[in-house]
């Protein structure tokens, strides 16, 4: 079961805010009047009101920060290795691609769009209740080709340079690590020695994006479920603020890593 925390926060803001507002308009004056007539007995505020007054400003600030500025996410799988590791806690810039109304994710202001190479969080097209993270490979109008595990954009090869082997924590699989140049961003990817299959050429339609994981042979991405619609975008991943996994515990070296 996937919990929509934005919706939970919105409900808390509305409920605590209404309790506080109703008390201010209807009940606070009655308590004050009663206190004046009975000075010897202190009339206390209801417990639910005390909680509402405490929670309302807190959840409102969290809701606004999380909904419009930056939202935290946790990486659950290795599909973005070596850029993102299992257990990375990341921050996502919520206004990079326009201001969107939390919960409904409808853009209301701004015209920013993803660039090729951006690491983006979005609502999974096959199940919008699930958040996905991948790298944008093709933007609207691009012709994306994939031959022998090498990307071609509009007929131009995106160069790759082998920089050695990579071993994932807790796994016996050995990867080859390559430095890939998407022209807009340079980053590392992983490939196995398995012979490449699934070569294709595809045109990216308007208001859509072609996304792939950096762990190229272990990523369920646009090669399998199609394009990312603009309306599904959540924001751009920009910082790793913590890493914690049950296998390795806290990795201090990951703290503060900028995501490219």
C-alpha cells in the first residue's frame, strides 16, 4: 500500500486549521466570558484544541516546503547505480519544472522543463501512486536510438569510456563502469557482460520524455513502459542528504553528494 504523504499533510492542515478557526470564531469568546464570571476557576482549552494549535503551523510549514520547495525521497532499488545507491535519501527540487499543486500535481506557474541528462522523479505511468526516478535521455522531438548498449540522439553517438569494474554491495554481479557523455551532462553508467538486446529507434512525442536508469541492464524504464508525460513530473533530484541501508548502516561519504 502506497501512502500519499502530501494528501495526509493536506488533511492534517485542513482539520487542525478548521478546529483552530472554529474555536476562534465560536468558542473562545464563550470561554473568556465564562472566565470573567467565575474568576476562581480556570477554564482550560480542550485537549483537541491544544493539539490543533500546536500541529497546525508545523504541518502547514512542512506541507508548503514539501509541496513547493523540496521533497525527500528514498532510493529503494539499484536501477540508478552508480549515481544513486540503495538507501540514499535524496532531495528533489519541486519548482525546477514549474510550480505544481500538491496532491493533484497540476502545474499552475512556471515553464521549466527537463533537460537531457536530468535525474528526475515522476509518477510511474503504469501506476501513478508509485514514484519513480530515472535519467532523462530524450526530450520532445528527439530521435533516440539504442544499439549494442550505446545511445544515439538525433543520429549522434553519445560517447562511452570504460573506467573499470564496479561491485555492488551485497551482490556477486560484476559490472563494467562507463563514463557517458550526453553532451549536456557527463555521468557514469553500469553495464554487464551480457550481450545487448532490445535495440530500437524511437521518436519522443510532444510533452513527453524518454527516461532510462543508469544501471542499464537492470532498470525497468521507458524501454518497457513508454514515455514519461509532462503531467507526471514531480521534480529534479539534486542532493543526497543521507544514506542508510540495513546491510551497511550509515555511509558518511554519501552525505551532501550533489546528483549529476
